[in-house]
C-alpha cells in the first residue's frame, strides 16, 4: 500500500470518528421518543431493560390524564435517547396498577434500573416534569425526592 492510500484511509477514519462524535450520545437505548403502551404481560420485562423510565398510570375516562398525554409525548420526544416513556391503562392492567397501589390517576412512577424510585401523583405542569427529568439525567445524578 502506498503512502497516499494510507493517508486516504486515515482521512476516511478521522471523518467517521468526527461524525460519530457529533451524534448525540444514547444513554437509554429503549428511549425511542414515544410514549409506549405497557401491559400486565410485558410490564416487568420492559421496565427491567430500561435504565431510566417514566411510566404514566392513567384511565381513559380521566380528564387530567388526557391533559397529561400531550405533555408526556413532548417530554418523550425531548428526552429521546435518554429516558424511556410508557403508559399503563389501569382499567386494562389491574395487576400492574395494584402492584404499585395506584389509587388515583394520573400517577407517574419513575423507575431506575428496574426499580421504582419515585412517584409523581396528579397532573403537574410541563416544567415540573422537566425539572425532575433534568435532575435525573444530569451527570451528578441529583435526586428529586
């Protein structure tokens, strides 16, 4: 191989490395930027795979739950690659709702490495959820509880 060929290979490798460095780092592979429905049948399997998850326990009949849906969708999009977002219909998935003693909705439960670490009952402002998320994904791992 000639020096020119080696130099061309080095340049291509350097360009690939620079492109990769500019791409956002994925902290949570399951965080697809969407709010994913979970069910009794797949809840634990899914949550145990997530490093950080926000799960909305809701009811179809619940007006505050309907108000939370677009907030949750926007947060899921904003925190794509960082936080897994999911929702659980308490009427269709009673076993899972009972495991967490969900008695009122909406009720957001925060999971870290498959373990519930916090509970955010009721409807909150976008900035409240965003503040909690920012603390959880920051490098210093601040606690909101």
